[in-house]
């Protein structure tokens, strides 16, 4: 009888471990799914080799709008922004995943730059893009700039060290 209790106890522990693992996996799956309260607007910039190859061809992978698009076209594709700033001839729209910046002209404004969050150290960026065209420090914060295809990429950090990590990339079409 004592052996049967141990066997039952071991089976119970095994079942709990298996159910615990499956609930942990389902929690991980839930964590990786987009938040239903925040609509996916199509701004998924990741700095990796396929993205760099796309930039060389004039494509910004993971982004459903392009530099040069009008404000109206951006609103049609991405919907209403989370935040909007209108100041001195420029307009900034903030969405989940990035900020879009426009230069206003007469009756229209064209998308002229995009800012995306990243988290890459200097050596990781150089490994992907090669030597920077320019490095400088502005207000004690390092910046690196690269020409990639028709784009200028400016990497910004709020750290004092030029090693980073760099937390934003500004993309401008040349």
C-alpha cells in the first residue's frame, strides 16, 4: 500500500509539472502576441542583415509607409497617431513602434524622416553597416551617421559613451 501512495504522489507531481510547463508556455505565447488594445499599424523596424539589404535597394522592411508619402496617405495606412505635434513648419506623428516626421509645404506635407527605437551597441551597428561616415558628439551625446542606399541613417544615444547602446535610429531619404 505504501508503494502505491508513492506512485500516486509521483504521478501527481509529474502531472503538475507538465501542466505548469504548458501554462508557462501559453503565458510566453500571450506575451509575444500584440496587445489587442494597441492596434498594429505596420511600424516594425529591426536593424538586421535583411533590413540592411532592403535599405540598399530603397526599401524599409517592416514599415508600411515610405518616405515621401503624404500626411493623408500615412493616415490612411496607419490610422490616427497616439500623439501629434505640430510646430514651426513640421509635424510629428507618434505611433506604436516609431515616430514619423513631416515637413509642411503649402497644402500638403510629405513624410521626410522616420525615427525607430533600437538597442544596439556601436560595434553591432558597425558590424552590420561598416565604418560610419561621420561620428560626433552633440550635447555630450554621441551620434553616428551612415549612408545606406538612398537613405541616411543617424544613430542616437542618450548615453555619454560612444559605445552605446544606441537607442534610436533616424532614417532620412537623401
